[in-house]
């Protein structure tokens, strides 16, 4: 199994040294997300400091920026790191698009399909000189002049992955992308019953094999050196389940376990502003559905049982890496997975 870590994004001075240390520790990739900070700047710093490790946005908000803006950043980061940059996109929900990013909303799956297609059209234009001729409902790319065309890069354009939870976005992820970044709000049953059949169907339609396609995430990790540390992390998992479970977009995951009423209850607490009461509504057995749980000496077996045979890559938070046994990353990497590379 491939092992990723997050990077600190609040202080760029920390990004380079930590990225190098993680590369030397055997991690396969680094992930930065668009949450409180920009995801691209720390990855650029990390790319300069390292030579092997992959650099992923996991994720950046697609509709908040023009595809051309993202295409330029992706092209430059791929070219400047020897092809190690991977674009990870997410749609975010309607309220955040409209009220936080000030962008119009439309059904996200068809729009994301176009976003990925136009990104690839832009990169083909720059790589091969293909005439810009993409015209979709949401995005258009029909103009490219020499003055604004970047030089060719000595590597392929970035791979593109997207975050997906529901059926429509999973279909786009399988048919259009190089991989899917599954949400932590996911259970093994949802993986086996809902996600994997849709991924298989989409890959078959696109004429690709599972070995060319990376599935990452699909649950949380709760681990630590001792039982107290695990218990503290497990409470964090409970809070995450409560937070995401309150959003209707994530109800399909609850539905496969007959937990729709829990989602409605959590949503009601959000509307009442009772944020501190939400985690209390998530029982231990429900929280366990969403995570691999165990001490450092137990977590490899727990990961194999929870994710094995389904997921190719997992992310360990940077604040959880310190104090880990030196060989634990390599032990996790020995768990078999199906992904063998994009190219």
C-alpha cells in the first residue's frame, strides 16, 4: 500500500525540511488540501527540497478557479518537479461555492467532467500544438496565442484525480480521471457495495485496467503509541463522522448501514447551532465503521482488514508521524494493493 503524509501549510519554512525527512523515511507522496491555506505553495517548496516523492493536492476546489489558472499551475509544478505533481480536485458543496467562493452553482458531476476534459485539452495544446477547440456547457477553450503558451516540459502533464462520494461523481472519476480520492467518510461496506462496482464499470467504459488506476483514502486512521493516544485519536474520528454525517451529500454512506435517521439528527443539530453536541450522537460501533483503529503495534493488521484489497494509498497526518516506529511506514507499504502506475 502506498503511504502519503500531509504537509504543514501554515509555515512554508517547515515544508521543505519535513518533505525531505518524509521522503527519506520512505513515504510515497505528500498531500496538501485547500482548507485554511493554499495547497500549491507548500507543494512547490517541497518539490524543490525533494527528488522522488509525489506531490498531490488533496484536494483543491475546482470551480473556485478557472481551468486555465489551474492548468498553468499544474504545468509549472509538473515541469519543475520532474513530473511528480498530481492534481487532486474536489467540487465542494453548494453553500461553500456560492457563499464562500462567490461562484455560481450547477450540478457538480457534469461540470467536473468538463473541468477535467478542458484541463487535458489545454495541456494537449501546449504539449502537441493541438488546436484549442473545446466547447462545453460550462467551459470553453478556443484561444491560445504564442505569447501565452508556456514552453514544453520534459515530462507528461499532471495526472488528474478527483474526490468522489456519490454515484454521479464516482462515474466521472472512473471514466475521466487517473484516480479517485475517496473521502474519509466512508465504510468498507460502502467501498465494496457502492464504490468498487462503479469504478469497475467506469474503467471498462474508458478502456483502462484497475492496475492503471489509483484509489486512495476511503476511511480514517486512529493510531498512536499507546491506548490513550488511540482513544484520543478515536474521538477525533467520532467528531469527523458527526461533522460530515450532518451533510446531506454524505447520507448515501449512512444509508448502506440503515443510519439515515442519524444523519437527519446530526443535520438538525447543525441547524440549531449545537455543534458541541453532535459527536455525542455517534456511537462507538458507528465510528468504528469509518476507521482502522489500533496502537502502532496493531495498526498494520487493522489497516489490512479495513482497507486491504480495495484501497491503494492512505494518508498519515503529519502531526501523527512523529513518534511512529521507524519501520511502521514500510510495514504498511507491504500490504498488497492493485495499483501499478499510470504510465
